[in-house]
């Protein structure tokens, strides 16, 4: 029986339970799990976000998770190029991709090379986007607090 090599990619920035769920569920579906950690440059170029945690630190975090057999740093945007580098048989994604233009394109491309796409429930209540937004709001509140006039001057 051929070995099932799974690939689950993400920025894994601001690591949270949704990331953990993806990796755990992916590992249950394959013999070997390769986690793709999207590089800082790729996050900036493709998603338009600055990583909070640098690539090498995110690699160490993901590598330490017991369900991950090895880590691949993604430095190219084309998932077929990544497939050529890694050689996975199954590609795991959150189901927020299912039925989207990008998801359908990915399904067509991978079908041509025999890679199965497996979708898992997306953890909508906890995502890096939600965490980034909350951090940004905290930053805005801190900035506003610093701009408030002093009501009482300290007497020395």
C-alpha cells in the first residue's frame, strides 16, 4: 500500500487552536505529515501581512508539535512548485477554501498530478486575522491613551 504523505501549510503566525486542529486532523489522515510554514516574505507578498513571529521561530514552534514529522519553509507562491519540492499525496486545507475560485483552481491543478485535497472545518472564532484585529485595536487604544491630556500634574 502506498504511503500517504500529507501537507498542511499555513503562516502559523500567532499560533492558535485552529492551527493545532489543522495539524492534528491532517496527521490522522496520513502516514507522514509535512507542515509548510509560509516565509515572512511570502506572507508579505501574497497575503499583505507582516509576520509577528519570524519564520525561523514559527518553524521551531511547528516542528515541536508531535503530529508534525517534518517542516518545509514555503518560499514560492505556486503550490504545484511546493508539491514538486515536497512530494506529498494529500493536501490539507481549511474548508473556507472549498468552492472558492482559488480552491477550485487548486483542486483542478492537483487532480492533474494525483494529489487529493482534503478539507477540514475552519476555526472561524479563532483565526490569525481575528487575533491581528484584536492586537491592532489594543494598539489603537494604547495610542489614544497616550494622547490624553494629563488631568492631574504630579507635584514634586
